[in-house]
């Protein structure tokens, strides 16, 4: 194998690594959203703002939705199938909390999507600072919880066959666009 300094992108053969990489991209989009909110009062919906708003919209309307579907439809059920009775209640509580986060995050996104659409089209120039702060902080908290609690459970309990099947479901979901 050829040695390289560039880390290859994770593939569907390693779905946990793909989920982690998605978290990195989400954090980048959250940072762009935060910066956009600070940019608008001085610059309005200039080309940079329109481009940033369009990128945020694209990401949270597509990749983020797929990420949550990956977890809800494939990862969570397979993890629960692998958990023994000793840890089951703890894992069920974690998953219940993560599912509640998903609903709250989608609701918080709804408050931002319209203003972002207007900015992307150049017809709006405002983002509610409280909505941005709430969305970004809640998303960061959610991602930290998954990284600290969910991912170690997946690494410990998921079997190679589970990972292969989850990876294939992830690939299929993205091809259905």
C-alpha cells in the first residue's frame, strides 16, 4: 500500500468511523452558522453570506438527516439487539435521550431554515442570535454525548456482521437521493 500523508475518507465498510467523520462536518457547519450570524449585521446577504447559508442548508437538509436516519433505523436497533440485560436499561435510556435530542434539534432547525433560505437567496439578512446559539449549543451537546457514550458502546458491542449491514444500509440510503 502506498504511504500517504492525507487521511482517506472513511467508507461504508467502517460505519462508526463514518458517523464520527459526519460529526466533524456537523461541527464545521455549526461554526459556519455561528460565524454567519456575526457576519450579517455588518455585511448583509453578500456573496459570502449567501454561499455560507446555502452550504448550511444543504448540509442540514441532507447529510444531517441521513446521519440521524442511520442512527435511528439501523445503529440503535442493532445495538439494542447486542446488549445484555445488565446494561440494557442504561442503553435504552441513552437511546431514548438521543432520540429526544433528534426531535428537539429538528424543531430548532425549523426556526433557522426559513431565515437561512432568505439569506441564501439574498432577500434576508437576519438570523436570530438566540436561535443560532440554542441550535449550535444543543447540537454540540448532542454530538459530545454520542462521542462519549454511544460510540464506545458501538465499538464494544457491535459485531462485524452488524457493522457490514449498517454500512450497506448507509450506502443504500445515500444512493436513494
